C-alpha cells in the first residue's frame, strides 16, 4: 500500500550555524507585534493537547496591563503513552529556553518557570547546568529575563494549567474555575503565558525559519508537524516527528505489527479507534487531536483490561475536588467490573455512558470532562469484550 | 545528619519564607528523611506561618510527598497500560518476593519501600521503575533484581 507518511526534523534538528541563542538574538531585533503576527500566520496551535492558537495566547497576555507577568513551560508530562517532552527536555533544552525568552520579550515578562514533573527529576542535574549557562548568556546580553525550575511531586492533574499554578503557589493541585483564563490571571494571579514544552520549541523554530516553512506542512486545520510518542504493540516504539493531518491507516501501516486491532489516540484521556475506522480517521484538529500519545493494541489484547487500566488511572488521579469527577470515575470503574462479573446487565453500560455525559458537562476541568472519550469509544467499539 | 528542625530552617532559608516555597521545602525534607513526619509538618507550618492543616493539605495531595514512613530507597514500578502489557506484574512479583514485602510496604531494615506508580513516561521502553530519582527502563525480572541488589549493598 502506498504510504505518504511524512517524517519531519524540526524539533530535534541541530543547526550549528544557528544556535537557539542566535535565533534569540535575531528575533529580539524584531518588534513584538511582528513576532505575534508570524506565530498567528504560522497556524501553530498548542501541542499539549488542547490546541489553543499560540500566537493569540501571547497576544492576549501582551495586551494585559501590569508590570508583573510570567512565562511558564508546562513540563508536567503525565498523559499515559506520552514521553516526547522528556526527550525534548533532554536533547534540545536550549530551544525551550529560547522560546520562553522570546515569549517573555513579547508579553513583557521578566520571569519564566519550567514546571517539571517529579518523575523526571533525574533530568534536573543536566538541565540545571544548561539553564545556568543560558541565564548567564541572557545576563551578558542585558536581557531582563530569567528562567527557573519548579518540581512537581507526582500528580497528573497538575498538568492542567490552573492546577499547575496552584501547585507552584504551594497549594493542593486543584484546578480553578475559568474564567479568568491564565492570560488574565495565572501564576500568582498575574497574566501568564503557559505553553507546552513542544509548543515553545516550535515558537523558536518558527522565529528561526519563518512561518512559511511551518505552514507548508500539515493541513489547513492542522498546520505544521508534531512529535508523536509511539508505544504498545509496535516493532518500532519511540519518538517520531510527523506532519499533522495524516490518515490513521497510514500511521498503522508504518508503526503497527500487522495485527493492529485498535489505536488509542491522545493517551488515556483520548479516543480509541478500532481497525474498521482507521481509513477515515485523520490525526489532527479536524479529526482526532492528540498531545502525541499513540498507543497501539494488537488482537491479543483485551480491551476490557485496557479500559480497566485507564479507569484505575483516572480514579487515582482525580483530584477529588468536584463530585462528578471524584465519584464518576469510581462508579465507572465499579460499573464495568460489575458488568464483567454478571452482577449488572449489559444495558448498564448505557447508564454508565450517560454518567460520562454528566461528567463532561459538570466536571470542573479537563480530567473529568474527558473520561468519556476512552470510555465511550471503547464501549461502543468493543462492547462484547467488556461484557464477556 | 541535621535535626528535622534544623533541616526545615535551612530549607526555608534557601527557598524563601513564602507560601510559594512550600513545595520545594516539603520536597527537600522528603529528599533527606524519605517522608514527612508530623514533627516536620509542624516545623514547616511554624516557619512559613501557615496553619498546620494547610501544610498537611498540600502534603497529602501529592504522591511523592509521603506522610507515612518510607525506606531509604523508594522503588516505584510503573503500572500504566504499556508497562502492564510489557510485563510489570512479573517485575513487581519478583521484587516483592526478593524483598519479602507487598506493594506499599517497607522492609524491616528500612532500606526499601516497594510501590507502584502511574505512567512514568517511558512507554516505549517498559517495563520501567524509579528508585528514588533514578530511572531504570527496559527491565527484565533478572535486571530489576540485580539493580535492587546493588542498592542493598550500597545502603547502610
């Protein structure tokens, strides 16, 4: 079968003729408005999963009044099946630092923070050294911006931006009500840009190569490329930067083991796509968006076990603040166990699906709202595996 | 080794006497004492001028900020789906048998605590475990055993 899957090398590309610091020097000679226009023109959307246009986020924060603003890099990568940010942090941290500094210049922030998940503390030794060099380079250039690290302590929900601010402020990582959005009141209730690790690297690279080269990749709804974390039943697990907007069947042809039954797109909180839908599923904002997690399952896997694993995960990681999520996750887990044991009839699964509808409307943050994604897509496509 | 009180004072000095320093202070205590004792939580509350309940509230939220005594080496085996598929159960069972403890328990000599953890971010190289801050991917039961034996030898 013909395969058009396009591999790209932007994120990890090392160009000795133009280091991240040189990109920074070049970019800071331009006006903040020009940089924002380029980012908007590039079509870059957030690479953490939610997909908010990055240029607009920077513009909104720039437009806020006040002397104190912050730039935060969300390195609390916790979505099951995602490990691309760890690789980026390990291999090209200077590109992240440069992106944060450009952002600081654009929005008028003097401090940047990288919130690194506690599970990645082993990266810190190397990262601190590189950050010290970078901060010194900023000092030498008289650029009034400094970057610091903050560590997480093992809480998935802190990847939710407002929970992350709470954690940085020394509180329980419980998401806030929105609005106000971070661009208005984020860390310390000040205007804050919070971007994913990968998004910040793309901002550096768009400043380096111009929006045209980025825009030429992908589709009209999903510009550019994205780093995918490929795992599960594949002979070649790992990190791959691919053009967005690819049909899922091309992805499976490249990465599957020939016996792929389903792909979980977007991690535990994403959607499970069965084999019969590979042909008409697009990976991108017009189809199924993803923070990059692609977990492949072959026909030897029980989808009951997969769903059970996800629900255990959400039950443990729900912060417990709002009832729909706290109780909802528990009941979904108990519910599929009861159906499996024959204590509840198969039709009970439809009641549970209604519960995910309530969670989607009533849960406070993306965690509770998105549990229905894996739940409904697995129940709908693999109902018999859940029951029998 | 510093007393708990001296350690808290030192951490507060280093990180600043504000609420925003609470996480790094608690993390610093866990680094040294492996968990947050009642004494430590009360010291932090006093030093940062916070209600003790507030400090406990934050501490009890986070998986890595333990409020029960832990061993010198905390083993966390990833239990999320891809590590599950690649055999994390065998790793857990092997370590559990070797250390003669169940998941969640600490050995009598206080050298090891065995825990499971949610996704550690090594799905392409599972099964994986953390021992303290160090990561060990692509485990086999044999490999896991050898690594833990190394820690046993070097921990006093």
